[in-house]
């Protein structure tokens, strides 16, 4: 397996090189790029639908929707008012890589963009290893999953800067405890910023919207 | 990337060779082996807890609990009465492979086993490519995920022989429709057997238990 490990390293180092180039293009223009990662069904697309509904008139938002197969998520984002949506169908690959992002980047008018959301393939393992040139990874977890997920999939929580706990409205339908998921997540990553919300009821969404607004404004400020 | 594809093929063909050996060992003794696959949080461990509670006195059940990190699932299965439980911590790997199974198989007294459950890593993509020597893959999906998952992760649904729709009790809390998930799943795999149940309320579990009983009895019959 040494040959495999060597090849994996080579693939990752090539990925890092391309990711650095993507990052430079985005940074130059003060674009905030967020890489959304989670299990399938945690609510990445729902969060983006809600975010578009709230911020589409204020901010110039680009969206990349990655999926193993189908363009369903991209279609949902278009319906939700997304003006710049680009699907990536990985055809079996379990994660997005920087090369895929580099390939679609020219489709966006980067001079006309404040914010780029990259919705990764639903997978709590593999996408953690691939830098896409983003400012940060945002990991979603829903209250219908187990609250020990941060311990069971530590790499993803370690490499994310933010955890969003979704489906607050379903709290109480299982043994999932907010205190416990927070404790488990902070055990893996002490600096993890945490939002708790429900894309269904809207509970907690304002704080997330405010954070997005501030993060975009801050980046513009740095650049000005 | 040709080198990578060639190496992937080699890894998979080595996996198939080991899986065939595992399968032969299990078939020789008439042991039914089920490979449980799903997103993180769909309820694989909960289903096994319930199955142990119902069938532990009737059948001799072995359990392999695969996780990226922690032995939480194995601990839960032991608490649920599991007599032969073996954790596999993959240390970052996104799936179980046949070599991992071959390595733990000697820990089981195979002459004293009717049924082997293999709980795979929570991941709807990568485990689909790896034969573990099982009789069939059983894919779980919960009603809190999207009902388009079979279309978005087709390989897993194509390679599974059964789909279990879990968390029936949470039906109605989202747009998930049973008719739609069935239709989508059958579009990918016409022969997919489908169970709908709730590990929380117990609804639908009897049919699953009966199926397990019959499958074990049938295999013994063939062997006798």
C-alpha cells in the first residue's frame, strides 16, 4: 500500500497547488468563499435556499453545487433565485477537488461577486482532505443524526471553522442533545464557531445571515 | 490520472480476491452476511440494537462495527446484548474493505454463527465499491434526508439488494415522500426490496425481523 499512499500524497499536493491558485483569484477580488460539507441530507441545499431568499438582493452570490449524480441541487438553487449557479457532477467521485473548482471559476464573473458558496458532495469523510481554495469549511450536522458525529468523523470537524447544527425543530425526536454535540465538537476543535438553527422554521437563521453580512463587509474592508 | 485509475483498479481487484475468500468461509458454514451501508445518522446502529433485542435468543449473531474513529457503535451493540461484537476503527479511511473483514473474521467462532452483520462506515459513496464478501448490501435511508438520494448516490442503491427507509415516525416533518423515494430507488434498481420502519417506535420492525429469520432459515435449508 506504500505506492498508494505515495500516490495519494501526490494527488493531494497537486490539489493544494491548484487550490492556492483558486484562493489567490478569490482573495484578489475580496470574495468570501465558503465550502459547505456534511452528510447527505443534513440540509446544505436548504440552508443555501434560505440564504438566497434573505441575501440575494444585498449580496452578489455565486453558487457551486457538487453532486455525485444529478443536478437536483443546482436546480433547487436556481429556483430559489440563484443568479449564478454552476453544478458539478462528479460522476462517482466522493468529493469535490480544486481542479473541478478551477474549471468552473471562469464561468463566474469574479469582478461581480461578493460571496461564493461551494456545496460539496454529501460525505462526512472524504471532502475533509481536499482544499478547494475556500476561506473556510462550514460543516453542517442535523439533530436527526447522532450527537457523537464529531468524535466519529473528527477530521471534518477539525478542518472546519464553523459547525451549523440544523433541524433544531426536530430536537427532542431522538436522543440528540445540543450540549453534547457542542461538547464533542469542541473536544475535536476548540475554536469551532457554532450556529444552531432550523432551515424549516427559520429559527436561528438571522444570526447566520448577520454573520455572512459581516464576513463579506469585513473582507471588503480589508481590501479597501 | 491514468496512473491513479490503474491503481484504483488494482486495489479493487485485490479487494475482490480477499472478499471471495471471506465469502467462501461464510458460505461454507451457511452464515448469512449483511453489509449495512448509509449516510452517517440514518440509523444503522439503532436497527442493529433493535434486531439484537428481538433475535438475540433465537439466532447466533456476530457484529462488525466499522467507524472512522471511536468504538461508540460497537459499545452500543455490546450494551444492546451483542455477544460477538468486533469494532473496526478505520483511522480515516472512508469505507471498510475486505482485508479489514478478513482480519477480524478469526475472532468469531464461525462454526457457531448464523448471521453476520457488518455495519459499514457512514458514507453513501465510497463503501459501494468494496465487496466485503457479504450476501447483500442493505442500504438505509431515513425520512429526514432527501427522497432524491437514490438518484444522487445511484451506485450505492444499484449495488444494494435491499433499501430500508428508517425514521417513519418523522414522516411529515419535511417534504420527504415515501412514494417518491420508492420510485426514485426503483428507477435506479428495479429489483430493490424495500422495508419501511421506525427504529424509534418499532413500527414496521416485525416484517424486517421475519425477513431476517426466513433468510437465515433458507440458507440453512440450502446447506442441509
